[in-house]
C-alpha cells in the first residue's frame, strides 16, 4: 500500500477539508455513466446546485474539470474570434479570463481595477459607452487572490443595457456567501467544488441561462473545444443522455453528498457560520497586530487576505513551519502579491472556530 | 445522507470496478495542490506510469480530465490551423479525433478502415506517399468501440519516414495489454484510468516524447486551450511547481494506489489474467452460439465485442434485465454499431472468472 498522506487542516485558498461523510460518499464503488441511478443522483445534485446558485436555470450542471475548466468552458462557448469582450480585472483570476479570451482571438477590452478593491460599476459604464455594442461582459465575483467580493447586480444591468451577456466567476463565493444568479441578472457563472461547497476538487458547477444558451448555440463557428462544448455536454446531462465522456462518478457521489449536507445545514446558517468564523479569526489576528489586505466592507468572510506581518523576512519559511509543525496549510499571494500577503481560507468544512483557534495559536508561537 | 447506489459489477466499456484498497485511497482526506507530499505521490505515480507505458519519457503525467480530455489535449497542442494531419479511423474514437482536428481547422486526411478490423500499414503508406509531408499521423491502438487492437510499430515507422509525429489513443489498452511506447516509436499517447488501470474515472495519463514536446512548444500560434496547454501543465507537474489549476488530489491518491497494486501484481501476470478471463468468457459464449465481432488474431482480451445473439429483438431490454436483476453492466454498440453488438469489458479489477461466470449464467437465463 502507498504511504498515507499526513493529515492536514486546509486553511489555504482551496482545496478545503471535507467531512467524513463526503469522503465516505467519494469512496463508494463506481457505477456506469449511463446507469439510471446515476441520472437520479445527477437530478438531485443539479436541483441543489440551482438552489445554492439562486437560479431557475435548467442547464445547471457539474462540469468535469476544476474551476479553471469552468472558466474556459464559458469563454470558449460564448466568445468567437473578433467578438468584443469587456473584462473587469481586480486580481489574478480576472487576468486569466483575459488570457483565455486573447487565445480565442477575441477583441478584449480590460478594466484594470486595483487588486484588493472591488470593481466599480462606473468603470464598466464608461467603457461600455465607448465600445457601443459588446458581446460579453465578465468579472470575478469573489477574487480568490485578494479576498474581495464585487457586487454584481449593477454591472449586470449595465451589460444588459448594452446588449451584452454577463458572466461571473463564482469559484470562491458559491456556498460561502449569498449568490443570487437570477436576482442579480447573471447570465452565466461557474464555480468549483473544493472551496465553500465542501467537496473534493475536480468538478466545476456551471449555470447557464437560456439567453446565454441561445448565444452559444447560434454562434457562427464550431466551438474549438470538443471536450467543453455545451451542446455535446447538454446532450449527455439531459435525457436521453447521449454518451460524451465517462463522467467522474465518484466525484459526483461526493458532490451530491456535500450538497445534501449543505441543504441540511441551511444556506443562511452556512453563510452565518462563515461570517462567525472569519470574525473570530479577525479578533485573533487583530491582537497580533496583523492588518487586513482587502477593502473594508467588501472583504470575503471565507477567504481572508492579510498583509504578511511586519518583521517577517521569510514568509515562505513561516508557512512551511505551519505545515510541518502543525499540519496547517495557508496560502501565499499570487502574481504581484507574491510574498506580500497571506490568504487564509475558512471555507466549507474548514470553517470552524477550532481550526482558527489552532491557527492563531500556531502563528503566535512562530511569530 | 443521500441514498446509496446499488452495487454493480461493471462489465461494460468502462468505468470498471475498482478494488476496496483503491477506494480507500480515494476516500483519504485531501491535501493541498502545493503540498510537498503531493509531489512525492506524483513522483511515484509518474514513475509507475512510465513503467506501464514502456517509456522513458520524462513528461508522463496524469492530466486532469477523462480520456477524451487526453485526446483533445494532444491534438490541440500539436495541431495548428492548416496543419496536415492523417488519421486512421476504424471505429468511433478514430472519428472523434477527426472531429476535434476539424474544429481546429486542420487539413485532415482520413483513412477509412473497416470497423471491427485493424488498420493496415499499407493504407498509411499509400496516403503518406500522396500527401508528402504531414505533421501528425494518428490512430487508436485499442478501439473501445470494436474490440480490436491495431499493431502500431509499422505505422509509427511510416509516420517518421515522412517527418510526422505519431499519436496513439491507448485509453483501453493501458494496463490490460502490452504497451511499448518507446519500442514502437509512439511519440505521444493518452489513456484513461477507469478501464484497465484500475482507478476511478477522471484522469488521463499522458506520455509525451521530447520530439513531440519540441513540436508543441515551437508552434506558431498560442494553444487555443488554456486548461490543456502542455507548457502551463508541465510548469506545475515539474519543479518548481507553478500553480495552474487545483488538481483533483483524491483521484491522484486512487491512481497512485491502483498503479502500486498493478506493480505488485506484475505487468505480465496482469496481461495473462486479462487473457485468461477473456478466454473463459469466450468458452461460455461459444456454448451459447454467440459470435465474436472483432477480427480474429487482433481481438482485445479486455474489451470483448460480440454480435447481439440471433433471436434477440430488443437488445436494450436484455441489458436492462442484466442490470436490474443481476446488477451486471455490459455495453451496447456505438455509432453505426448501435443495436448490433454488445461490448463486454473484462478490465482491471472487473477481470475475474467469478464475474464472467455470473454473466454467462445470467445471459443463459435471460436468452
């Protein structure tokens, strides 16, 4: 038998820890990709995904792949070469949207927001007025790289007023803070399972409105990505279920269980738990004089970005000690923020006061 | 808790059943995607993948995605718009290669082989002489849709003589029949984990020669697929491990365990087991007068394609009874073979005499 991994408490930017009950579901014996019982499981799972997304979108499903596959899937289905796209960037993942659109030879306009602050609707309004018609407006809801949540409704409204679809990255928000696809007017969104949803990594919950479906399925050219083509995927996920690829059935078992657990906890109680644990963490960090990185009033309770404490000359060494001596994982900064901030995830099953108490104690000892 | 799936014996075209020990590994608590222990696991796993592939290729790794993601990954990294590609098609999965290449606007030439028979080197020689220089020659090693294994060495040699790379689909062969990447001259290959490798679905083991790497990394245009871009992926899998996406760590645990199990069994013993179980199945089917579909001398011992028995008017109903009354899954035909053949997988942990005895008994009862 291979060596057992050392137990970790995952307080980084994901994956988060998952409950024993989700691990049990993950380890169930697989069934076939056309087994009628799998479609019962998928039906249950998709229904719960609609609930947590706050949407009636029929085509809401777990894409095979991580959140980044979700991002690529949305862009490659909606954007053709030459299409005008407007992307708000206030962190690492916004940049990735831009990179993917450029590879698709789209005509990309970028709003460069400050990392650590929200994107302002006024910036979108100004660019949209300049651009006239745009096919797609996109941004990240909860930037995993900075710990900030941008309010989306006003941006979605502006996009629609200019005839554009509005796409949001909800990888870090889904299951951790309220998400209201339909009320906010979000046309398409993708997420991941390994952050606040409480399942292991490997699936990307997508929700696609009929409006976005129409745009994707009336495009001029074939989608240059067979594996992520929505038409082929929908033909599998919806009856009569035509074979596309062998879905990762064990990950689906685990996601179903994680969503069942989420519904039992209740969404409001879950969001309250994330807020409570984050506040408890803030108390502990405040006593140590550690400063928050993210814009006040918009900081995520599930992804706590903080400045590397003054006096720490080797932040990597501190994180290494946390991992080796306490089994605690926290995240470093991405891109320009590398070496400057730490990212403490309190997401899903990782969001407990016990985990935070241990982290604060460990930091106190090391610093 | 969600309802437990009914236990199944998976004798279809995949996923196959996995052992309790692999399921135990799958259900271990996740660790982070940059955890040093994960890279130890990946090192072990990648080394064993090289052994089963019969290669020294350094860039051999488990792609996040199923075998179809592996196919797309190879084609999208190697093929640019306008590139000449020659594809041998003798089944459903060869057709999919053609479809993906067309979406990439490649200049595709197709060799239409008969479904159920191998691809002959002479057909490749004739087309290559006509085409002159070609960038890529590709075909499927073990066609999952027909149960036939095409010998690859002669085709690879022809490809090289015309300056082309040779790509092979090894989704169904890897771990079930001998695979010799280096000896046969295969430049690139992809597989899946859920057939003969003995792990759950969701990963695609890839092996990429330095020659193919050179072609992929000196192409003129950016790879129009960020998620499957080899350069970005290699920067994560090789040190110093730059973040690309959150790898599905639980699937990696399971794959490591499945490969450890495979090495303990021994490759020769494993191939012998697949041959033995298939011969035992053939005995049982022969007594029932059921005829083989695949070309004699080249039929796969792990994917047994047979004609739907004469007198069966509703083959779907028979498979439904097998599933509902006996918990046995076998596969139907794909594409033009729908309704005409059955595909019985005896792969990985599913390849046992006990499973076959039950299937033959069940078929005897139903027919």
